[in-house]
C-alpha cells in the first residue's frame, strides 16, 4: 500500500464500520508503539474528540521509555493523557501479577497481560465516560490472531477479529475500535516514520508468546493481499454469528463477563 493512501483507507474503515462519530469521546489506548501512536495522530487529525490512555505496567526501564514517548506525543498533539499506574493501583507491576498467576496456571505472558489490560481499559474508560476505546491493532495482528485460532481449533475466538468489538448493548461495556484493521504493519511503520509520529520501536521485553512469534514468522512470508484475505474471510464467516446477547456481570468485580466470573478474576482471584 502506498502510505499516502493510509489516511483515506482509515477514514473509509471508520465510516464503513461506523467505528465512531464526531460526538463520541474516544479514548486511545496508547502503548508507546507506532500503531497506537498513529491511531491518535490520525483520529486527532480527522477532528475526533480524543484523549490518550496508558497503562503503566511498571516493567523497569521499558515502561519509563514508553511513558516518556507517550507524554511527548500527547504534548505535541495537544491531547489530554490519562495514566493508570499498575504499581499504585494493584500494588505490583504486571511482571509481579503475572508471576503469581503463572505459579498456578500455565499461561503465556501475553495471555495474562492481555486479559488484565482489557479489564483495566474497560473499567477506566467507563470511569472517564468514554464512548469508544481505540486500539492500534493492525492487519498483521488480526491475521495472526485469526490464523492462531484456526490452527488451535478455537474458531469461536475469532469473533472479536473485526474493526469494532462489543456493540452488544450493555452500559458497562465500552466498545473497542481498531482503525488500522486493514493496514499492514510495515505500512504503519513507514507512515509513522514519514510523519515523524513520536513512538518507540522497542518491543515489550515480556512479549514471549512463542506461538504468536511462530505465526508471525509464517505470515511474514505471505503478502499483504493474502493477509487481507485471511481477515476478510473471517469477517465473512463471522457475519451471521451472534455474540450472546445475554450480558452477565462478574460476581467478583461486577464487570461485564461471559461467565459468572470474568476471565480476569478467574486468573487473579480478587487481587485487583
Ligand atoms: P498488544 O496487545 O500489546 O499487541 O497491544 C494491542 C493494543 O493495545 C495496542 O495497539 C494499544 O492500543 C493497546 N495497548 C497495549 N499496551 C498498552 C498499554 N500499556 N496501555 C494502554 N494501551 C495499551
Ligand atoms: Zn471479575
């Protein structure tokens, strides 16, 4: 893709899938990386009401560099930033929380971190009265997820691999939107460098999910068109699949949940 086409392609995704409107307050989940920083840059440029949200995971060195970069980005774009401090709110870094979980259950680092991050994002976004949470997920992330679920026989999990997740009407659930859903990762990188969008290039030192790494390596051997086919086929397959309309609330934390107890509480007990 010619990177000049990225803003228009993102605009089309926003319009076609009704990701957000100009009235919405959109909280952009910022990791410090090129993807979420580009989402903030683009949504701000398009005139949406955006604020930044970062979870400081407390990973020594790395987290400080992420936060520095995010503060700079938000200053440059004149965007309000909210920072959630894992150590302060939870009494420990993500590494500490994860180690506790992994001593009881064999789960990879990203699986634990992903569940906790989603839980924090939804709860905090609701507190901040945000209408949408925007994340930096790009075409490669989504194609990887779909393929991994396919390989593992977890087809149902790919239902969330779409540009907007969680439109089930529930007042406690803040829908998550993915404006870069159709943009290949390499193009986002080139775009961020070209537009001099502040970000860090360092990967998370804890991201050691070997299955995802293996899938990413495989997907790097196919071109953008084929990645697009993977996500488009999945969208087509999931088109008529209904997400259960019955929304339950976790008996431990009160957050929306598929079961009696949400994934986060199952993993962590009532720690958070
Ligand atoms: P990841 O699961 O690390 O691939 O991240 C996917 C998306 O989640 C990113 O593009 C961000 O939008 C968001 N995200 C990841 N880490 C953080 C963080 N520490 N704070 C806020 N948002 C995050
Ligand atoms: Zn819970």
